[in-house]
């Protein structure tokens, strides 16, 4: 699913296959995230100065309208894949962290939280959040959502999955094993800004994109995807990387399929199973526009 306005179900062979009904269109921005076999969309205003809690929608099928989960500042998939965590707003400076089940609705009122908290993803070790999101003094933390106890805190946690956290540093990365709280420094295999990290569905392989929107201080955009296996730890370079692109900030993204393929949206849709010699490319161009990110179904 591509978060165009409205969302597009895109098939690698056939191109745009359907536009589910009942979604907002026009001058809005959609974010999309997969939660288990479910898909959740966040409807945001197009301009940051118009910030307000967003409508959270659950995708219900290609020919049916979405189901509203209410309004929230941010949404993140629950670890069991059967719900989401939301930052709800009850008053001007009164927000709370709430767990919502796709099948059962709201699971209690939740815990008090800052309205500037961004929820990101839940693992068996806790919920990854950003504190003071959008501010210069923001920091990341893994917390127990029921008690808000901090499990681990760092200036920037790039990703969390399984038993692992990946932390960003000035010149290197740090891999944290949450089973014993040990840590190990990792050399960056590629230079550039802080990478984007997307763990595979079972968490055994992490796709790490050392993308650079200003390569060598020019307007050239470069994508450079590596695979990190935390239990090694080892790095592997995906085929054809790095390459020049125009789709880092719009019309692009990457994620994992249920079959263990890494799926990349960059002008066309491409898939690669680790170990294969090259990417498999679709024959149909992706829709143009300012959308970014996608969710692989199922």
C-alpha cells in the first residue's frame, strides 16, 4: 500500500491495482505503517504549522472504507501485531499513552504522557519512543508501557527488534543486547548522516540505509543499503549499492515482505531476497507525488 492521497494498492506486475474507498484525499499527507497483518494510516495536515492530533485509520480491505481508531499525535505497532500504541490528547497539555486492539478497541485508559512523545514500535523488551519529538533536545528511550519505567535511554536509538537495539554515535554505531544489557561498537560500513533502519519481520536481519541527500555537499541523492545481522554481528552489502536517486524524501522507502524479501520503492518497485545476486524489478513505474514510505501486504 502506497500512502498517496488517497492510498493506492500497487501490484509489482500490474501497477496501481485499486484505490480503497472512504479515505481522505486532497491536501493531506498520509503515513502508513504495518502492524502484524494489519495496516494503519495516519492522516496529517500538509503543513507543520497546522499541527494537531491526526486521524488514525485501520485499513479494512481493497473495497471497504477504513475504520477510525480516533485521533492521536502518533501511532506505533504493538508487539503482537494485533493493535497499536497511541498518544491521545485530552486537553491542551494533557496527553496519555493508550493501547488499542484492532479486535477489542481501547484497552484501558492508559498512562499519562507528554504530548510531545512520539511512539515508534514495540518489542518484547518494551516500547520505543522519542521524548520531545521534533525538538533539538529530543532523546530516545525504550520503556515499559504499563509503568513508563525506562529500560534504556540514548540520544538516538535507530531501531529496536527482537533482543537488540541499534544506537547512533558520532563516528560509529552501538549494538545493545537487551538480554544482558551488553553493548558492542560497530564500524559504519558507509559514511553519511544517521541511517534509516528497518528490521525484518522476525528481527533477524536489519536493512540499514546510509542514504545521503547531499552527497559530497552537492544536490545529488545517494542510497546505500546494507544488511546487519545482529547475532553476528555482520554486515552485507545489498547488490547495486550505492546508487544515485531522486526519491529519498518522496515517492520512496523500503520494507520487508512476509517471505523475507527486502522491498524497495525507488521510481519502480524492486525486491531482493538476501543471497540472491540482484534485485527483481517491476515493469511499472510508481505513482509520482510527495508520498513517502509504504506497507507490504500481507
